[in-house]
C-alpha cells in the first residue's frame, strides 16, 4: 500500500513539473512581448512621441503610445466623417506582420498581392464576429479592438499603422493564447 501511495505521489509531482515546464505564464508572455516590441521599434528606427501631435500629422516613423498600450501612426486621416460606435459598418484591408521570435509571418490584404482576398468587415464596437459570420475567412482572426483602434482618430478612407499588444487582439484565439503582438503596417478603413 505504501508503494502505491509513493508511486502516486511521484506521478503527481512528475505531472506538475512537466506541465509547468511547457507553458509560459502570463507574466512571461508580457515580458517577451515587451522585448519584441522594443526590438521592432529599435530595428525600424521608430520614434515614440511623448504627446499626440496637435494637427494629427505624423512623420512616417513617428508613433504615439496610447493609454491601452497600442502604438499609433496616422498615415492618412481620411475625411471628416467619423465612425459611430455600435452603429457604423466597417470594411478594412490591412497588411499585418507577426514579429515575435520564430512566430514571424505576414498577411497582405492591401496592395498588389491582395487579389482574391476579402476585406475584414465588422460593426464598429463588435469584435467577436464579422458582419457575415457564415463566411469563414482566415483574416477574421485579426478582428479585434486593436485592429479598430484607429477609428477613433481617422474618418472614412483613413489609413493608420498600429503596433498592437496581444491583450488588445481580442478575448480569444491565437494571439491571446500565444502572447503574440501584431504590427499592422497599414490599415485602411472604409465605411459601408
């Protein structure tokens, strides 16, 4: 009986060690993300402004860090029409890059290599499902508060650049579980 008890204790201890060894803690993911974002900023020679420009005009390499941790650069402010939260339907095309460690990849829905792709469409303020939930589209996994962050600062036809921490990439899915931030190299918003 003692042998069975000791074997069971050994097995439980081994399972705890193995399971703890393979998963990153939330704190570890945040530290790794911070290093990756700092490296992206440094390698790309981005300048982080202390304050939002009064005229909303950014140089190409200038970003401002928002209160939610997202870095924003306005490329084109679009027109004066603003999206209305929970009301305006948005069609967005973007170029995005995952830039953390070995998880580097890119997606291009804007530009010369975007033929045959669809935009990501959603109602501003609703990020848990696209406008057409019956149509599976791999790019819909980018639908998040982070992708929509630029809508507060630009109008219809506006274009921004965003560095989005994983916690701003939605409440579920790949980005949250893996702790991978996204660099949206260009995001264009079109009101529908």
